[in-house]
């Protein structure tokens, strides 16, 4: 019962804290792994959006920019900008419209970590344009994996 009361209190206060501009993060393992099990971040995103009522874009910021800033690495992590390390997730779907697309591994088309592909199914994905708004095709960009983004593209990814 105590855990249920804590969860109810959390679900009341989080939207207020978020609306007030408090910087919140994912990965809190709330409830000792019972309410939000450790490592189920797709489920955690879904919980905050569809149960607690936080806007999806805010929850995505919790998972990216806010964590980078907390670690004092906002200058290089958590956003797409010149000079930032290329950590990027390309998804088949729109997580703003349906955050649950991030729960299904088959929707994760490409994963870049430190500018290197951890997963790359871009060639098999007919729904994506060949250049992603980049000046060079992604296959060429991939050949310089490990470089910071400005070394292979100076304009933001669109």
C-alpha cells in the first residue's frame, strides 16, 4: 500500500514539476523495480507519457538533453548540433505522436553511438530518403564513423 501511495503522489507531482521547468531524468527505477523496472526505458517513456500525462517531447528531453546537462556534458551530448558527439537513434515512426514506437526493437532502424553505427538497417529501409537532408549520402558519412558530426556535415540533420 505504501508503494501505491508513493506512486500516486509521484503521478500528481511530476506534471507540476515538469510544467514548472524542473529538469527531470529517466532511469530512476521508481518503486524498487516494481513500478518501473530497471532497464525498461521504452516502458518508462510510455509510463510517463500515457499514464502520468507528460508531453512526449518533454519526456524525450528527460532521456537526452537533461541527462547530458546533469553530467555537465550538455556541450557534447543530448542534442544534435555542431561539435556534439553523434549519438543518434533513427526510428521508424514518430515518437511524438506515439512514444510506444520506441518500445519495439524492430522500429529502431539505426543507432549511432559516438558516431559509430551500433545498428544499421538504413539500406533496408525504403521509407527513408537516401540523404536524410545531409549533403552527402549516409553511406559516405558512415565511412567517417567516430568523427564528431561537424567533420562530415555542417548543417543540422533535418
